[in-house]
C-alpha cells in the first residue's frame, strides 16, 4: 500500500523543439506541492509543469492532475510503478509517470481524476485529496 498525495492545480505536458531554451521562470519559485520535469532528447524537449507555468504559445492536448507518491522513497522500489499504473490501466485511465530523486509522480487526465483515485483506492492505496 502506498500513500499518494494529489498536487494542487492542473498540469500540462508539452513538447518543444530540440535544443529549445527554457525560461528560468519555468522552475523558479515553485510553490509548495508543485513540480516541473524537463527531458531533453535528440528529437525534442518534453516539459511537464503546472498549467500556469506553461511556456507561452505551446499547444496542450489535455489538462492533467498530478499524483505524488509520498516519499522520500529508497533508491530501489521494485514494482511500485506497476502497483500504480496497473490499476489505472484496468480502469482504462491514461497515465504519464515521471520520477524525481525522492519519489514518483503520475499524471492522469483531469477529466478522469475521480475514476483514477477510485481505482487506486480499490487497489489498496491511500489517496489524500
């Protein structure tokens, strides 16, 4: 059983061109419970951030809500993501997973938040709203 916290506000997943520069405003002065994730690859830059920090002019397919596994976690937590993503897959709720040094996060579509949290609770996890 895992303890999961629902972070405030809606999140965005967006893509920038390869090598794109990011404004420091994207991650500076993050509020309590906020997280930003940036992944650079040869074909582009992926950004996960609160909607209000979204770089201007970028398309967003859907609004997401962010669930954080209450941590910090150890460096090896075998099967933890499967324990979270499995129940969501069974409930047919899309999920995007990403990690920080201390813990793991899941994004679920904002319009499916009720179903997502219900599926996680049914799997035995504690979800704090």
